[in-house]
């Protein structure tokens, strides 16, 4: 059977290198009765594990570009994420529910919580970016890296995430061979004209500047990602229809092939609010 999480073999881009990934997994899942989207299963693999695998594949695609600090940061409830990503829910030390980063026993993966919890996707992106760039440590100076260093940002609830990531990687390779305007600051997936800022590759330095400006103006908490990235010059990347579809309800879960929840059976779509 085809691995729905698999990524194609792609050469790394010398001009634009994905050196890190941020995966958002901290929503309330209110329309799913509080059941974590990250735990939903497709083919026996949780959405979170599949998303981490897709991100890891993107980082590995850039190994020949001398990626120097590849890391995947998952932002959400630390204890819950440990149970999903740790080997059988064990191994490694648990961390309190706070914005203190914790390492789990899986290569390249770090966990952190947005502060305060449930303060929205923009705040979650900021928490992940702070850990990637070293600003999670008090007094640390941001390491924005070289101008071509990029970060992959993904939501954890897209069952077809590998398709989206493959499209983004191919566009990044094309961009490396083109004479793009100096102002291009990222590439975001566009699914039948619907932009998805949580399926995107952003250049590290401009994204960090946008986060710091939002923080300084007090507009980071409970802000939308569209508001956070409004100042960035982004290139839309057309992706296969439906590939950015996410799970917001049990109807979505049924339509997108969710086939299980650890220890439970998915409710009927009619149970949606």
C-alpha cells in the first residue's frame, strides 16, 4: 500500500535551504469534542506523526545544502504531545505545561507551548520560531542565519500534508534557479485560490522581524497568522486540489479518511455541532 506520508527524493537548494520546521498542534478542537486533532489516525499513523515525518523529509531534502541546525519544533500541550511522539508514551523527561522547551527522544524534534496557552496560531508560530532561532533563552540574541535560510510552517491537521510539502519543495527548487526579486520572503500553498499560511515556507529573517514587530505592538496574542504575515512579500504556490484540507469537524474527519482515534471510534459526521 502506498505510504500517504512519503515525500519524493529531491535535491537540496543551495540558495534557499529549509533549516527548521514549526508544527502547530495546540488548538482546542472544540468541534471534535476536545479530542486532539494531532491524535487522529490515518492508516494507523497519527496526524501529528505524519506531519513530523513530512517535515523531517523536507529537512533531509536540504542536507546537501549544508543545513547546519535542522530542528522540528512542535507547539502545543507538552504532556499530550509527549504521549503521541514519545516511544510508547515513555522515555525522556516530562516538562510542565509552560513555555519551557523540552526535548523528546525523537531525532530533531523539540516541544514548546505558546505562552499563554491557547493564545492563537500567531503566538504559537512565535514560540516555535523563538526556539529555532535561540531566542527562547532569556537575553539571547536572535540567530536569523543567512538570507536564504527558511522555515517550514505546518498545521498538524492536514491528512495530505506530504502532497503539500512536496509541492512547496519543488517550487523552492525552481526558485533557486530563477532570478527572483530580492524582496521575496516566502512561499505559501494556495489550494484552488485559498491561501494556507500554515502550509508555507518562510525566509527566517523576515518572519522573525514580523514576529518581533507584532510582539512590540502587543498584537501577537490571539492574532491570526494572516495578520502576522501581512507585511511579507509571499509567492503563492498552487497545490493539488484539496491537499490543504484540514480536520475541523467529524464530517471533515470522515471525508478526509480519518480511520481511528487511539482507544476510540470516530463519532458519526452527524455529531458535528
